[in-house]
């Protein structure tokens, strides 16, 4: 986690004369290559096999410094000076650790078995791979374990590495317009504002008759600046200059004014005999609108430290929530938490979907540190649902409902949405979400659920419109839910037949998250629709060399899943033979899994599904016969047995098994058993029965999706007018 962002630091150079970006020569840029990667120092780009890799500014600076001293130790102190200017007060340890972590993720490197970056305990880091420096001509120099070679290009000393043609180039490494993910002049989420996450803290006004409290007001402002340094990617400065004679008595204060920052903290001090009262308010600096007023903090005049420390924790937590794009800031959270509770919540949120037990442990600690902080309960609710523990999710929802009367209007709407979703009341959930969006238009959670629920109700136009109100950028993709939201967008585009944009969005997403299998899967679906089979098979092969993310998500994407969904997409777009071949390849992949994975029921079900798609009905039937015996209430196993019987021409057995599915109604998956019966009816050629059962399934709560387009079971009804009407987008 990156705890602070200050914008570009002053460019440093050990030689040469950097020029502004607009005056840079047009000769080719110097490039350093290592492994499959290249670092373009002039444009500030990291590329892998020619494809630009998204990397934030601070991790890029770390990489540049390590390459500058390839083979030699680089201390943490050196990196600190590179990343943050003097008189910057941040949690350097957290910030540097986060930068190195993100750099390793971009390189696919590991701290335990490093290819590129070696950790030197208690010292720093060392770049250990051979590297090639390519200057503006054909010359190359090798950089190995020896002292780095200094090669001077036509306008800057390459050895400096951090000289990236001025501050502008530092920012252009991600948002550059030549072949990058954004069109010329476009920036994600609007123009970049370096002060967008800056807070000014004004010295607290002394309203008492004791002039000595004026100094205390300045000290409180300085302490708040230090506390806010714990907030991810936020900078705080003291707005009122402090005299040099007294500066040493104000710990942690940045000594500059930035009155145009969007957030301002002001406060007042009162004295009632020997009782001190501290009042604090959070304001929108542009309008003066009150965003939050903290309850007064009181303490004995002689010993105010405990009250001030409590104020620091609460103010830092409020600032963190204000800038928290996931839920929507103080609009949704009326009573912000203390900062240590927020940090636990944020950690749990960032590993959500990949390490559920650890995520829940962090969220529980957030509640321990601040029992009134209810956001962790919402995230825990989703975690429990996603890991197949609905009873635990309902416990969290019940607790949230108990506090309803003290919630703000936005908070009540969010709980209303959760209640409607839990009851599978899709239209009501979507209505509540739209009301909530008017109060929290920048909430990633709200927008994601509008996109998702719109698709679930066959409203792909509405899904795309909602997504475009909060387009993709680094901010939205830092969360797992931001990646899920993008995958749902591509699902909507597929339903609408907008396959060129679907392909563009999937490939652009991979520049931000190159190791995410779900994005490659989306690319493959678009390629299937466009009939570009050579590219599709290349993408499948590419997916197989990407490590799958470890995690406990019940829907986590695995390599076999990518091949299965690719086979379905091929079949849905009329490519039967390539589909059967790819499904057979997926089945072989599942057969060759390590023993522990192969024994898992989910893996055996995946094997059975891919055998079924490969039209190997007898083998699929054997797999699902065993699963049905082990799991008496497994509608997937019984449904596939019915489908296999229908495929073999045993209509009587297929109908008998289909009728038995009626007993498998599951309140957690409403309509799923009816959907299976519709598939069986379609395979048997009972067109109207199949459509009637599909309508019934959707009315019961079954979600609309690409399965209706891709599953081979519906081949017999694709030209049937009532089926076509069922598929027609409703909005």
C-alpha cells in the first residue's frame, strides 16, 4: 500500500543538462534492457516484450536508481531522498516498502527468489540481473555486477537515470500519448491536479484570554500534519506560516502555504477555567462548505496531550475517508473512524478476493479499533458471500440493520441496497443504487454495482452508460472490485455486439494489470466474436504462462477456466470444431493438476464441464455421477447427468432427471435449478418449454448472462423468435 503521494519531486542529475520536454531533441531515446523488459528513460516507460506496463511514478524512480547502480547496494536512505523532497513528513518506511512491492509486481519478481531486485536486510536493495544500455545510436554497453558504465547520450547523462526530461516527462510515463492506453490529450478521470489530494491545516485559533494557547494552536496544526502523513497518497501542509523562532516547537509541520488545496482543516481553542476545549472542522476549501464537525475534545489545561492525540487519530481517519474512492468519502460515511481502524480496513480491502482469511482478519481488527466504523462490515459481508458462507454474511447484514436509525441518508440507502440484494430483488436493488449515485457519484462500489445489476437484468446499454460516468483509470483499478467492474463492462459490450471496443478495453486493462487472467479472458471473448482465431489462440497460450492469482474467491479465474470460457465463446460464435478442440485441451489441463487440486470438487466439476463441451458425453457422465453421489444436493451434477442423457438420445432419463431438479431450489442461487431444466429442454428440442423455463428462472432470480449466448445447449432455439425476444436488451 502506498501511504503518501506528493507529485513529482525535483529532478536530480549527476551530469548533463536536462531540457524541458518541449525542447527535447527528436533523436531516439536511451533505453536500458534486462530480461524481457526495457526502460525508456526519456519517456519514462517500462515495456515488456514491446508492450507498455503500467507503473506508478515512485516505483519507476526506484527502478531507475537501482539500474543506475546495477550490481551495487542502494540504501533505503538514498531511495528516500529520490522519492521525497526535503522537509517532507511522511511514513517513509511504508511508502518505500509499497513502492518496491509494486515494482516487483510489475516485473513479476519475488522477494524470496528474486530475478531482478535483491533485498539486502537492514541495508537496502540491489539490481542483480544483467542489463544492456542502448544509446541513441547502435552502440550498447553491458551493465553487470561491476560498477555501472556511464554512457552519455546527445542531451543528458544516461547514468543519472532520474533525468527524465524535466518534471513533465516524469508524469508522461503513464499518460503518454504515443501508443499508450489513452488517446492524445486524454487523461484518466479528467485533468491531473497535483493538489487533488492535498490538505491544508490552519493553526488553531485561540479564543481564550490566555495568549500562550496561540502556540498550542500552531503545535496542534503541526501534529495533525504528521498524523495525516499516514493517509495513503495524501499530503498535508500548514497553511499559516510559523515564525522561525517557534518552528522547532511544532513537530511534523511542512512550512508552506497551499491555499488552493481542496480540503482545509480549521479549529478553535477555548478555555473554561483550567479546562481546555478543542474544536475542529473539515471544510471544502473552495466553497467553505462544512464537510464534518468533530465532537469537542476536552482536557486539563496543563495536560492536553491525550486529547490532542485522540484528535490526531480522528482527523487523520476523516481525511482518509474523504479521499477514499471505494465507498465515496464523507458523503457515505457520516462518522469517520480513527486512522488505525482505517488502515486495517484499507489493508483488508486491498487483499480482498485474493486472501480472504487475511482480509477478514484485518477487517475484524478495524472493528476492534473503532466499533462504530461500519464499512468493514460491508466488506466482510461481500467476503463471506464470495466464499460461500451466506450465514456469516447475513450476520453482518443484521448488525448493519440494527444501526439504521443513526445512519445518514446515504448510509441508509447503502443498507437498503444490501437488503434488496440479499433478497434477490434485482429491480429494487438497482433503483436504490441509482438514488445512492446522486449522493455519491464518485463511489466505485456504487458504480460497480449499478454496472453489474444492469447487466444482470439485461440492461447492457444502462451498464455501459453507468461505467462511462466513472471511467477506468489507475485509481479505479487499484481495487479488485475495479477490475471486476471492468470485466462486467466488457460483458455488457459483448451483449451489445460492440466487440471492437470490448477488445480495446480488454487490452488497455492489461496495460494496468498485465497478470490478470480475467482481462485476457475478456480479450479472448472479443476475438471469438470478431473471428480472429489466430490471435485468440495466441492469447490462450499467453494466459497459460501467467501465474494464477492465489486466493479463495469462489469465482477466482484459473487457467483451465480461461480455456473453458474461450471454448464457450468460440461455440457461441459458430466455431464448433475449434471450440471442441480447446475444450479437450482444457479437460487435459484439469486432468494433469497436482493431486490436491485435482481432488477438489470444484476441479472435478470443471473437468466434467470441459469434457461435456468437448462432446465426450460418456466421460463427462462418469465425472458427474461420482460428484452426484458425493454431494446429494448438487444441481450442477444432476443437471449435467440430465444433459448427457439427452445428448445420448435417452429422452426419458433426461426428463426424469430434469424433473428431479425441482427439489434443488436454493435460496442462495434462486432460479438456478430452473435454468438447468431449461437447458435440458432445449437439448431435447422442446423450444417453447425451454423458453418458458428460462423466463421462469429469470423471474426467480437467475442472472442474465453470456451463457444464454454461448452454451451449446441453446443451439436448437437460437433461431426461435421467442428466444430471440428474450435475449433482446431491455435497456
